[in-house]
C-alpha cells in the first residue's frame, strides 16, 4: 500500500482450480492492507494436483507475514473463497497469529483434498455425483453433490473451528449452485456460538457462488476442474452485483476493525 506502514496484513486464498489470482489482493492493497495472494497448487514449482495439502505450507505464509516489517501485528487476517474458505478455517483452527477470518461461500468441512498437519490428517467431505442435475444446455447443477459434513461418516471431515481464537465473518449466497453455503455458514456460526464466540454472518438473497469485488461481471457458469464439466455458479445479475458491492464494504470494515482498530464503513469504490 502507499505510505510508510506498517499495515494490517491479509492472506487471500482462492478456491479450487489452481494458479494465482491477485486482483482482490491488489484492491485490498489499494485500501491500505498489506495483502498476499497465496497460490497453493498448479502454479510455478508448486504441486500440480490437489489430492492433498499440508498446512505447514500455509503456516510458512502466516509466519512470513507476521515477521514482515511492513505488516502490523500482533495478528493477521485471512480471506478465503470456496475451497480457500475452508483452508482459512483450518489455518485459524490449527495455526497461531490469526486475528480475523472472512470466508466467502465456504464449507465448514474440509473439501476436495486430504489435509495434513503434523500428525493430524483430515479427509475430504464425501460426495455423490448421482445427485448432480444436468440441464438441456449440458450445464450441471452440483449443489446437492457434496455430503453433509454434520452427518456420519463425514463428521471426520469437520474443521475443529472451536479451537480457533480468531474473529469470524461468514459471507454466504442463498442462490449458490455449487453447495449449500448458507447452511454451512449458519452451522459454523452455531458451532462458534456454542463455544462462547460471536461470529458475524451475512447471507445474500439472489447471489451466486462467485462473489467478487464490486462491478466484476456475474459469473453464471464455467468449467469446474473438480467436476470436470460446465457448472452453474448461481446468482441473479442484479442481486449478485448488489451483494458484491455490499460484501466488499463489509470485508474491509471487518478487517479494519479487527486488524487496525478502526470502526468505519469503507465506500465501495475500487
């Protein structure tokens, strides 16, 4: 960011698909946050597939930010969307130095890949492609494919959120066609509340899975690398666009409050 710093630090992690997406981190930097867009597979010399991840890799990124002279401590923030969201929840549950976490349309269970940390291994939530709907356009609705991680035998995939010491903001879309984000956000909120914590939750009617910064076009359907076919992401254009504007304000306000000690609502301009 411009200025001498130090600045509140945020690690941003995108969803399944690999590679490195930096646009949201760049925009956060424009608003005074030291932001690190973290690739975790399918980029340069990183692992090529997503069969399993080791939390030690993400721990290195956290320690890098905490030790950086331009990052304001004592803790940093995490921002994760979809698969990136459950990785952020796992980081907050097992790692030190995480002060605030925002997830966007994330599952409260570990998804898609095995997750390892030291002597702990968490399997991915199960799924059943027989529950997938295929429309005449040959685009799939996979909302009901993922199993409920609150039911056996998938409870072993639940992320132990009760261990986290962070502040949480759960953002969920009611028209998410990838999975039931609203249900997951509500259940994660209940879990934290049962352990005496006060998470924040926002659920947007008419919004789809792919919540981006303001004025990004609505992504209704694209190829999904895990499903290996075209899928609907959900979202009605007007409602989804309005959700992106509001979510962008709330994300910045949340991190400003918990990382920088400032309570104010930041305008939605890019």
